[in-house]
């Protein structure tokens, strides 16, 4: 039995020796392969312009600063975001409004108050005896009021305003209350306008700025006394027609004056009021009986 155990131990040692010899031979073969083929593999990477740790980059990239994530006291770099160049439209670029088609018409006689289409830009306007006018109490100082037809842009157009007699006001003392028709109003731009004065004073063209300031056109003033119309004692229809940059004014269908005003040729239409300085009148600004607007867009 002892001899048999001794033979088993010798057989086991022989098996371990064989396995060890095989593993050692494999390491020798691998080392030889690295020695022979290593330089060849490295030369292939160098010939392609890449090293094993190099990644390709986009041409002409826009790169954001590399972000860093902090974990404990160790900073780990985060991949940089790389974007292709993009051209964005200028934020100041705006689209021109589109004029309403020919034949489109708006009418308001204010019998039932202000239409929802009207938007008061500033001041206090409302109804008095079915007429559009300023409704704030007189303070003895001039105040300014402006209303437009929102979201309706007109190009070539005819505007007819039925103006109540200035003598319709209490005591008839609105010697410096003024009204105006404003055409082609738009954001951050000028508009054309026609200002009308009480009594025989007449009317004149002007430029209406986006901040509410008027700049009368030189030599455009038309005297009512000299041209046979009186806005004080009777109702009149003032008609303003625009064709491109030409503006023509009629009173009761009689041509009174015209002017050339360059600038916006498409935009909203509005009515502007300046109150009288007289403090002894309840209603001290022009009153509008009705307004009719018709598109003449070609």
C-alpha cells in the first residue's frame, strides 16, 4: 500500500510539472510576438496620423468651455460639447404687416359703445351721447388720448370721419381742443396724420411719432376761413384718401388739400385727441359721430 501511494504522488508531481512547462512556453511565445510585431503595429498608427489615444475632431467647431464635475476632492473632466456653426436671424428683424385686401370695410357709429376692435393706447376715451370723445374731467391743462383699430393693417385706404359740430360742446369754448386722424401707425415707426382744429382754424398734415409727438408739415396748414369750411357750427365729413405716399383730404366730398408723406405705407388707423385748456367745460375735446374705413389696396 505504501508503494502504491508513493506512485500516486510521483504521478501528480509529473502532471504539475507538465502544466507549468506549457504555461511558461506560452509566455515565451507571446513575448516573442510582441518583440517581432510591436514596432510594425505602432508604425501603422503613426502612418495614419492617429495614436491609440487620439480622437478625430470636427473642422471649424464652436466649442463650449469644458465643464468640470467635482467628486469629493477630485476633479473629473467632462467632455466638451462641440457644435457646428449656426447663423440665427437678427432679433431686431421684423416682418412688414400685410395690407387688408381691396374692398375690406370697417364701420362704427358708436351707438352701442366701443367695438372690441378698438384699443386705447393711452388716455381715457369713451362715449358721450353716442359720440367718441375724451371722458375725463377738465383739469385746465392739455391731456392727450389715442385709440387704434388693433390688428387691422391698411395700405391704400379711404377714411371717412363724421365730425360733430364743435358747438355741440357745452358753452362752445373748445378753442384749443384738437383732433387727428392717424394713418399707417406701427410699432417703432412714424405715421401720417391730419390734425383738425375748431372754429375756422382749419387743418394741417403732420408726422405722428411712436412716442405720441406731432411734427406739423411746413406750409401744409389750410385755413377754414379762407377755404370756405367751418368746423364749429355744423357736422362735417372729413375724408382722407391715401395712395402710396400721396394723401388727399376732402370735406363734404370737396377736395381741400393734399400732401406727399414718405414713410410707412401700411399700418393701423387711429384717432388722436388733445383736450382744451379751458376748465369751465365738461366736454372739451372733439367728438366723432362715426368712422368708415375702406381698403383701396390694388
